[in-house]
């Protein structure tokens, strides 16, 4: 069935108060798409099917012994673990014109905390956000154009850019028939990776790395990823609830923020204020330097000359990790836990007492972390958190969530000192954007399993910019070196091995 097919909804047309996005949806059945098929592997993993007898011990546990390297060797051999210097700052591996992430100064070889700054192509992020929103217009597409082209667009260029994205919102004919199946271990990020690689098969010339084709692929994914992520989420919900999978017809005049809410909200619709709030989040997440794990992953693959789909799938795999893009989900879980265990949200002493338990590993997930505090680069402030805080407060007031906002703000104020007192951390600790991301997305009615995919949709603009800078800039395959730590051994015949 074509994705454009629409059938009447069961909902009435009235009663939505001028909300955008309310219109008939396309219903897909199991015959229409494989997205509704759940196929589990009937063959067990070896450790389950064959057990763990003693003969398998070295196979499963050997690496835990041989892979342990004395920590002092890293300093003795001047090795930068995690491509970081001893003071935690990143090792310089390249030059970029795309963005600047500033959080400290180096004075006499020492890190000196400084107010955070984030610039895209030389423009401060707060100026980009306010420049668009103060004028009453959406800004993500403007930021995306800036990252991809290196210039702020004229009105005509912006309209042309948006039209090119809109032209690629529909998924290819036949694509949904073989859509990557959702799985029992449900992960939209995993589906988004496979769906991206599947789009390679629908590209007439997928290995073309010319500038024109690279821009076309970026435009295509900007248009299609929201629908791919939504289909994956809606298919999982439909399978769990026994309802029908709904796919809305694409709206060519919608921005990225409006498209995402339109696809997710269904008949509920959305307000302009909600779309503008999401637009702010997309702008803030669009780019964050070439050294972050997912952007660097994209650059590493791109340096090999591989296709765009493979590079972006690798970036998605990196962002999926809980230490990277998954952190916003953990911060949201943390705030829910705090709200459940602190009776009086306005009582700083009660809140501090519970946060102390969290830091001591006695509460929450027992990992001793306050999610949303601390950053690899920012020391005093995260400019993204500074921007989102005011917008989040405004929408929290409209939605009757000001108490929850104030609770988050209190954690933000109390947490750093507790980390100093309880954990002995003596460096400056700033709030990062993850502290507010989950809260904002929850207010917008976005399901938790889509928090990180939304991050990916926004970051695609930055990934594309870094990929092309790698392809057309240094043009040298990235290949760091590892120092070997092992003893030479003589070969032992199999019959003589113990």
C-alpha cells in the first residue's frame, strides 16, 4: 500500500480549538508493513543453549584478565585515554570552521574555568535562537542551512531549503513493506540505524560522495527521519495495545518541529507555542563540535570515504549510548525518582538529603551520579542550558508544571555543592542541557523512547557538516595508534597446552 493512502478516522473533526495537525490518518495493517511484525530468534545464545561449563570459562572470562592494563602505564607512555589530556580536556586532532564549544581557558598549562559559549559558524547560539524566535519564526531550518552551507540564508534561500526537505518527506514506495521490524528489546535508535542503512538500497547512486549528492542525502534524511522514528514508535505501541498503526500524510509547509509533533500527536494536534519550544530544542541540539563521540564517529567513517548512510548510521549507534545521547533519558528518570521520594519539593534540606543518598549510591540507580550536572567541556555554564531554562519556565507556567520546573532548578542549584562535599570533587561543575531536556519533552507529550531519536534528528545537520568537512578538507583517513602491552610468547602445540 502506498504511504499516501488515507482512510477515515474514528474521531470527530471538531473540538480541537484550532490546534494544528488534526486530519485523517493513514492506517497500515500487517499486510501493509513489516513494521508490525515481531520475529524473535528461536535459536538461543550459546551461553543459554549450551550453558557455561568450566571448559568455556577462559572463552567468556579470559579477556577480563589479559585486557587489564596498569593505569600508571598510561602516564609513563604519554597515552591520552579517551583522546583526553590528563586534565580532562580533549586532545586536538583537527581544525574546524563549523562550531566552537568553549568552556575553559588554558593558562600556564592549567584549565581555568570560564563561562560557556557555543558558536555555530561564528554566531553565538543564543543570538541564533533569539534572532529567529524574537521575530516570531521557527529557527531550526535556518541553523541547519548555516551549518551545511557556512552562511545564514536569505529569505529566498531559506524557502528553497525548506522546500527541498519537504520534497523528501514521503518514504520511498515499497519502503514500508520491508520496514525494519521492531523488536522485543525495543529501541527506536536501533530501528533508525537499520532504516537509514535500508535507504541506501533505495538510492540510485548511494556511494556518490560528490557535494551535490551529499547535500541531497542530508536533505532526504532531514525530511524522512521524523517519519521513520514515528513509524517505529507507533508500530511498537500498536503491537502492544492491539490498535492500528497510524501514519499521517506529509505536510510540505511544516517545519521540522511541526512535522515531529504532527506525526506524534495524531488527532490531538499541537499548539504553535509547543512547536516553537521544540524548535528551540532542535536548534540547541543541532551541533556541538567535532569532538563529541557521535560527530567524531561520523568523521572517522567519513575519512575512509564510505557512503553517507553508513557514516550517519555509525553516528546513530554512538548517540544511542547511555554516556552520550542516552543521558537525557537518564536525567528524566532521575527527576521522576526525586519527585517520588521528596515529599516537599520546596524544602531544600529534604531535597539535599535525598540527593546525598543518590551521590552515595544509596538511591536512584546506585551509580552515585546526579544526571544533568557536569560536562566534558563546560565548567561554569552550559549556554544551551542557559537558553532552554527561560523557554522551559514559560511553557511550564502555561502547562501548570511550574512546581516541577522549580524542583529541577533546585537540583541544579544544590547539586554542585553536594558533589563537592560528598564526592570531594574540586572542579567547577555546571548544569548541562540534559537537566531540562527530558522535562521539556515530557511537557510536549513526547514518549521517552523518542528522546534520543529527537536528539539525532536535530544533530543530523551537525553530522552532515562534519562529514563534508572531513570529505573535502583534510582528506586523510583517521588512524590513531595504540601502544602494545603484552609479552612475547613462543607458540605451543595444541597437545601441550594446559
